[in-house]
């Protein structure tokens, strides 16, 4: 399907929902003959939901766990974050993992994206500091429980957090020697769980660690701005705006992908950044080439890119100084519609376009959409998240359209499985398909979106057509 045809199809399907915001409009959309059933996806396709150890486990001082950098950040900046009183316990997934696995089973997912806490396995981050057997046992039990219930673990090795001891001793990832300890941790995980875990991602959103935490020293601000993770569209047909959009794609995505697939940083980065970029040796290039089995994409929305020649203040030198990110284009149009309950623009076409961009520029690799979702913090009742149904459904539709166009997408993970601690926002944004009631013993309650996703994944949805 051509991009223009897909956009026209999608707009006609969700236009009524975006305008009228009625549940009948959603039903019309998801019951459309054009909406893909689960069975229409390739064999072995993973449909899942995700979370991270940092954001749900709790048990801060239990089970031999060492402190992580986020324990320290929260402790010293309590006035910046909401729900700090809930941070140490979170939703107690550490204690209630069996219950949570049963909820995932009811959801109908065949995979669960999770992470393993480095500081729970190695309390001070190093082999010399010892391995925490209680931590080893916890993840063994969790992985076995998932597999016993037909759910494949999809594991992230580092999802934002890492041992505070390494930060204090080495300066964290500013010190290259931390790579040795990260390698030791990774190899321990492969050796311990690799007989059962077949999908691994190394670092979730590496730009958070590299750019925001270290370059700008603003903790996890990009997580607060996570809906910006997407692609860039030219502000106008002006060649300068078209070039600006391409540059931002290179600076944001090419920075990571070009060395892996083409052996060096994007040419425009080399030209504009110069000798501040490291140089890859032939050995480096050989190690990088083909070093990834798949690409994981966290997609939320997209933005316009506008050429700007008169900028006097640049936020940082990690992005092109001559390009500005804009919400609307030269005609005042936005990318998608503003969701009034998630306060985010919904633009599934951007996911479709980006998947085709990856296919064209990076040899059509395996792709997993490792995060995709929307908050629900402006709803009178967090269980009534019809807007999330529309969001997830429209992005599943975009994913299938990309597959039909030849993109090698192998899985889709909704974010998040459960309400998670979302840093500065605490629990105020209700990201979970399962809402957690802190006023009722952390009771897990399925939202309307969870019920819809469950029906879709268990083929009950097909009975509605």
C-alpha cells in the first residue's frame, strides 16, 4: 500500500473518532473490514506488552538488591518528582510477579518485554563485588513463570537504571571502563538465562543515558518527553526544510544505525560535527558490522522539522543547530490529532513512514516495535481509556500496512503492561493496560484498553466482525 493510500484509509477510519470521541466511532474503526485480525500477521509474530524493573519491581532494600542511580536521584530531588513516597515499593511486582504473569496471560500476549536490574544481580555492579543469588533466583522464577504460561520473555539488559556504586566509583558511562563491567553483567545474563531467553536488547533508549543524563545533566527528562520519539517530516516543501528533516533523522536515528549497517556515522554528522565525533578503526567497523539481530523501535509521535538560520541559543550540540522541531507546519496543520486525554498528537502514519524508512536505508532488518502507547492522565476514570483503544488499534493497523509493504516487522509491544513509575510524573499518567489502585492494596484492574487488547489477541475480536 502506498503511503498516500494508507493515510487516506486511516484518516477515514479514525476521523470520526478523533472528531466525535464516541465509543461507537471506535467500534466502527476496529470492526472495519480493513482492520487486520491477529491471524493476518505473519506466523510467529509477537504481540506483547512491556515494563521495566526500575518502574514496577519495588523491593528497594529487599532480596539483596543494591542501590541504583535512580534511588539516588529521587532521594536528592524529591521536590521534582511526584509520588516519591511510592518509589521504594512501586507496584510490588517483585513480590507479586506470579499474579502479574497471570494477568499477562489473561491479556492474551505471547511475549512480555521486561528488564533485569543490574543492581539486583550485582549490587555494586562488578564481579568482584559479588553476585546476588536472590536476584538470580527472582529472574529465574519470573522467566520460568512466563514460559509456563506460554509467554516469551523479551529482555532488556539495561533500562535506564544501573548500580549507584559504578556511578560513584567511575562516574558511570562517562568512564569507558564501565564497558567491561557491563560486558560481565551481560555475559552473566546470557549464561544464566540464555537457554530460555531468545530476544535481548542491550540498552533501552541509549540517548537518555548518553545525551540527557550526561551531556545535559537533566536526569531522565527525555522520558518525560517520550512522545517525541518518532520521525521528522519537512515543515514545508522548501528544499531547506526537506534537508532539515533528513538531517534530524540522521542525527537522531542515523547516529546509532549508520555505524552498525554502514560502518560510520552519517556523512552530514561528520561534516557538521567534525573531530568531536570519535573515529572508528577498521577493527571497530568489523565488530560493528552486522552486530545487531534486530532493531527495536519505541514510537509515540512525529514532528515537523524546519530549517532555521538565525538561532542564537541552541539546547545542545547533540542535534543539528540549523534545524528546529515544530508541532505544526507552515500551513498550521499538525501531524495527527491531539488526544485530549493523553495530551499527545496521535499520528500512526508516522510509524508506517518510519518503518518504510528503516527498510529502505538499513537493508530491511528484523524490527520489533518495543514501545507504543499513550498516557491516560486527563480521564475522569482511568479505567475508561477508550482513547487508548483508538491509539493502539490505529498503530497496529499501521504496523500491518508496513508489513504488507514488505517491512520485516516481527513484533509489537504496547507500553505499558501495568501502571509504571514515570519519573517526574510519578503514577499520575496511568500508562498501564492494568491500572494499579494505590488506595486498595495495589489491586490490578483491567482498563477498557486491556479488555479490548485481550479480545483482539484471543480472537474474540473476530467474533465482533
